[in-house]
């Protein structure tokens, strides 16, 4: 019964889903991994991105993923503003951890409630030309509903990787995560750099949200289901490494898919997080961490 | 001095007596005292979409009843709170309704989750309690004054899927294997347990029996695993997001079976019907009411017209075929009992409800063991000829053919799946 | 607060509350009061690890639910009386706290926080698949009709929770005045420096997680009896985790009084909101209050009171 084609399809489905998980986690790699800002509201912002995509798709017929990309400047600005509040209230005084966490917890709830008050609690779906179709490569089926988000996600990850490694601001972001003082000595304003970084992190949620609603229905509190997953991926990937995040996301997707296929889907989330707990106990730096 | 006090007292008593006599004589003062019905309803939380729709239906009932003169000539008022789809606030809410707000009658909120915590309170105060869609909530309590408007039947867990399996055994060639799949959540697990028993009763071999967590993002692996077992029949017990996910995955993977569906919640709502469109064709699913000549009960179309007018603005399901007619009906039963027994006494009302049949907008209602319906009326419908043309096709008969029970049959089964 | 005063007030509260149940007929007060007192225990428990030691626990709901389900399982298997169930629940949650701590406390604080999140998911999945306690279909607990001394069962639960709340606060107060408390404060302020000074950080952290976890489990044990129908989705609800964090932060994390004030204030506000505003505004309330306090009054209400009193003293 567990034939080669079933297993192979399970792996492929896991890889495709993992691609989406990467899009969801990559912003957190920047915010949390590199900037040390524990933005637990990250999935809530992803969900808000889903609703924006739904709204504009429903009202004007624009493709949801296109909406996500178009909204990135808006989310960037929100990210810069949010970070400024966070910085002035907490980081400057050096009391980040506990209060910063509580701050973002509160933000998460506020975002969720605002979504409920604007859209109601019902599940929303989008329907595009490519949802429902799939390509078949031999016995492997690739539904567009997962393939397109996978492709967009990798493109976004690639773009961010290039930005971080090739541009001045990008390298400043990587530098600020390593050594704040040295960055100042190099002539860059750490606070400015971190604002840009956090803005970038939040901009990714606009796209990730659009991808999410293409894959499946979304309702305002669905973000809670992803908190654990995205943090697990960031930690597993070694916190600061973009490539680490991508690999960790793919691994998580494949593990969930294989467990779901072979043992029963009930166990998939537990195994994924069990995996994380073991990794933390045995190699806390993650798979790609320094 | 004493004389003047005595005189004042005398006049006071006289005046009081006159006023009392007047108030007894004037009927309007007494008739104005409203009958208060109290309840919790899911206005936030997971089931709020349905909860808000139910509330609209209940308000329509209240307006209709008040226009017709009220209950026992008295107007009806609601006192309700948001139960947030959270069982832990339910005991507090109902206690407040009964002890502080002093409501005359209580009815339940939507779903087992919020019905079950209220039942012990009803038992303690011996209140008659109308239930709105809880699967076998009274099974452990066995409270005689509880009555459930969901037409599951005397054995809810089994009756839910019985129609599906009866259709299956009537197929030619006779199916031999069945795959059971569903969500890890209250209703779905109950439905799956019942399905498993039914499968064994109808001599079907269970080749796949698994549940998935509601947090699943993609259902393709689940559907492929089912496909690998090559089942003749597939029974799915799912909630709205997974119903949508499963339908899409089934379409993409190309799962085939003689009969597929059974217990998919959500396919009764406008949002999924319009978004999934033609992907639904061939799926056989449970339902409680669809437009069909055989289900044209008196009052239901008028009710739906009123509901649909209000639903658009309120942001709830614009179709309203699933829960709203039953939310109207469970109050209809209570109201008719009050008028017939001409009393608000819970014991009298419970006795009346237990021993009589009611005419409601969802047909004739008779209660049996444990407050469930005396006979099941869970419909099995099949989606046929659905196009991506929007909601109007679902407002008339045809898009959902009624296959079971036979008294309400309208249309013929098309097999296998997909067409 | 001087020791004698504290114990006098504590005893007065418990005895007065218990006797008071006979005087007050309004059951609604007991239902609402039970929930508020339950949050006093949860907030105090969270604060032992969060405020005293500086390690954030996101998975409070998991410990609470473990307590509830331990009670359900043992009630089904052995029909033990409620006090025994409470002790067993505390033991189970305490063990889980110890285990989680042992796995992750050697790392940075944030890893502990994430693993509490992961733990919540793992435990919830385990419970969903554990058919003996009902799994996803949920479990029914039928409360008894007659209770010794009390008019009805909810009054008994209320008195019980009052006792548990006072006990929890007493434990928290004892910790702050003991060597353990001073060690925890040292860890919170600067763990590296504490290590250098010879404070046994790992041992103290493990004590902290165990006590915190155990107390949360104890808060959860009577829950099935209160609500009569328990399913994993409601027992593991994120709302418990958020409240467990918000209440101490609003009340003030550095003293044992902070969580009490936060729980009484926010808990009562929520109970009132449930039967008045009655909408999503309830959730918005928690979020806005949390953010406002965290930004504007980082030391919580206790901190504000201290500043006010200090200011007056100077005058």
C-alpha cells in the first residue's frame, strides 16, 4: 500500500508546502533571528495580509498574490513605525525581553480583533484561474495551488538573500545583528538600519499572507496555529541564516507530510515540534547556526 | 396628633386599594409585562458565523410572534450574551440569566460545546431547555426536559451517517470497501465513530480510518493516502476549512469512488458553494434543508426571504438554508408549547413538548428519547450540475438533489464520483 | 506586608468567603468569582517563573490543561475525591515543568519560551488522540447534586478555589522572602553574574519551573467539575496563556501582590464585559491594556503605587 509513488508524492507535497512555510518564516528570521525582536505577532500580520488580498481580490478581481506584492510598501511603512515604538519604549532602556514579548502579544491580539471587527469570523477563500488545476509529471502531481506559492516564496527568499548580501543596507543589517558598536564605527546608524530591517520583515508578511489564502481558507485567528511553526523553523534554521530557514521550512513540510501519510495526519504537528524540542536539547544552535 | 396620623394612614390605605383595584381592572398594564427568553449565543469565537445567523433568525421569530399578539398575549423580549464559543463562560451566563435577569424561559446557544455546560444548571433548576444543534449532548445527562431541534434522530451518532451508508449499499455494483477520514474535533469524531459502526453493520470493509488535525494547511497527502487504499466509498467528516481543502485536494489528485462525502460541514454555506462551484459536482453530503418541492413546508420561503434581506448587511451567510430555519423552529416549538399550555411552568411545558407533534417551518417535529427527534431527518443531497455562476442556482431546486430519506426524495443519484 | 497581618487577612478571606457562600444566594457571583480566583492562581504561578526568574512561559494553557485532564483521567479510573485529584494534577504538571526546564533551561530564555509553545502543541495533540479522556470528542463530568455544608456544588468550587488562591499567593510570598527568591531575583537581573557569584542557577530555575507548572496544574484540576464538558480546544485555549502573561504584567511582576491585583482587575473586567459589552471588544480590551501598561507603566500597578507612595513620603 505504501508504494513508491505515494511516498514520492508525499515528499513533493511536503516540499511545496515547506516552500510556503519558508515565506512565512523568513520575516521572522530577520526580525527575531537577526534583530532579536521577538515578534510573536508575525503570524497575525500574515493573516492580515491574507485578508487584504482577499478583500482586493473580491472587490476588484486582482490576483491575490499580486495584491500581496503591491502591498509590501505599506507593510514596510507599518513595520518601520512599529519598530520605532518598540525601540523608544523598550530597546533603548535595555529591557527588551519580557516586556517586548508582552508588547507583541498585545499587538497580536489587537490585530486579530481588528480583523474580526472588519471582516467577521467566517472563513474566506479566493478562487483564481490556477486553483484547482495541476501539472502531472509522470505519477507526480503538482497542484498549482501549491506550486505557485512555492515559486513566489523562493523568489522572495532569493531576493532577500541577494539584498542582504549584496547591498550596503543589507550588509549593514547582517552586521547590526552581529556587532552593534562596530556598525556605528563603520558609519551606519544602527537604529535606522534596524528600522529598515524590521520594515522588510513585515513586508514579507504581506506576500506570505497572500500565499496563505491561495493555499487554503483563512479566518482571523488562524495565525495562532502558525506561531509555533514559524518560530520552530527560525530556530531550527539557526536563527540568522536565510538559507537555514529555507531548509528548515522544507524539512518541516516534508516531515509533516510523511508522518501524515504514513502514520496518520493527527500526529504531524506533534512530530514536527517534537523534532524541534529534540534539536533544542541536542544542538541548540540549530542546523545552520554558528 | 394621633388622630391626624391615623387619618393619613386611612387615606393612604384607601388610596392604595383603589390604585390596586385599578391596575387589576386595566388589562393593558398586565399584558405589557413581557415574556423574557434568555440565552447565550456565539457572537465571537469559532462558531460566530453561525451564531450571528441564528440570532437573526431568532429575532425574525420574535418579530413574527409579537406581530401575532405575543405569547399568551404578552410581548416577547430577548436577554442574551455572547458566549464566545467558550464553554467556560456558559455556566456564568446562564446563572446570571436565571438569578439576576430573572428570565422566564431559556434556550441554548449553538453547538455541543456551549450546550453541555448549561445542562447541569438546567437540571438543578428544572428548566425546560431547547437545544440548537448539539450532537448527543444529552447522552450522559439523560435530562428529560431537554429537546434538540437538530433532526439527527434517536441515535444521533449513528443516524447521522446512516443515510449515506444506506445509499451506498443500494449501489450497483455493491461496494466492498470504505475509507473514513475526518477532523480531530468534536462533531467530526462523533460522526466518524458512528460511520465506523455503520460500515460494519452494512458489511463494508474499512480500509482507511484516520483523522487530521484542524491546523492542517494542505490536504493533498491525506487524499493521496486515501487513494492508495483504493476505496469504493469515501466518508468524510470535516469542518468548513477542511471541507474546502479536501474538495480541492480531491479535485487535484483525481480521487475516484462510487460514493464520496457524507459529513462535510460548510458545504451548506454560500461562501463555499460559490467558491468551490463545479468541484462539488457528484459529492453526496448531509444537509438539513434545501429548496425542493418535497421540502416546501409552510412558512419556510417567507422566512428565508426575510432572513436573506437582513443577512447581507449583517455579514453572515447570505443563503441561510442550514441553521437559520432551525433557529426559528426551536423557538416556534417553545412558543407553541407556551400558547397551548397557557403557562410558563417548565414542568407543564416539558410535558407538552414531549407528548406532542409540532408544525414548524422545517416540517413536523416530534421528540423522542433523550430529547432527540423521534425519527431521523438528516438529508443526503448530491450536488449536480453546479456551475461557477454564483449563488442564484442554489436558491432553486436542482443543484442539490435530495436522495434520502425516501419521503423527501427529489432527484436521482448519479454515480460514480466524479462524473 | 508583615507576616502576621498577611496570615490574618488570608485566614479571614478563606473563612469569610466560605461562610459567605451560605449568606449570598446569587450563584452568578460564584461562577464569575471562581474564574477570577482561578486566574489569581494562574497569574501567580506564571509570575514565579516570569516575573521572579525572568523566563517567559507561553504555554500556560498546556500546564492548565494537563491539570484538568489528569483530574478527568483519575476521576474516570479511580473516582478519587477532588483534593486527591488536585494533588495528582499538581504532581503531573510539576513533572512536565521539570522536564521542559531540564530540556531547555540551559539555553537562552527565548528558547525556553518557544519550547513552551511547542510543548503546548505536542501535549494538545497527545490529548486529542487519547480516547480514554474523550479525545477530540470531549469529556463529560457530572457534578454531584448534594455537597456537604454548601448549598450547591458551585459554592463548594468557589470556596475551594479561594483556598487555592490564598495558598498560591502564600507560596509566592514565601518564595520572595526566602533564599530561593533572592537567587531567582539574581538570575532575573543578570544570570551570568549570578553564576559567577556561585548561585546554583540551573537548580533554582528547575525549582521555579516545577513550582510554576505544578500551581498551574492545580488551577486546572477543578476546571472539569466547573464546566462539566471539556474538550482539548477549550482546555488548551490560548486565552489562558495570554491572561497568564497579561495579568502579572499589568499588576506588576516583581512582587507577589502584582499578579493578584492584575488578576482581580483584569479578570473582573472580563467577567463584567462578558455580560455587558459582550463582543469582540473583550479581546481588544486585553490587547490594549497589555500594550498600554507595558509601554507606559512597565512596573505595573504595583510600580505605580510605589512611585505614588514614594512621592508622597518625600513631601
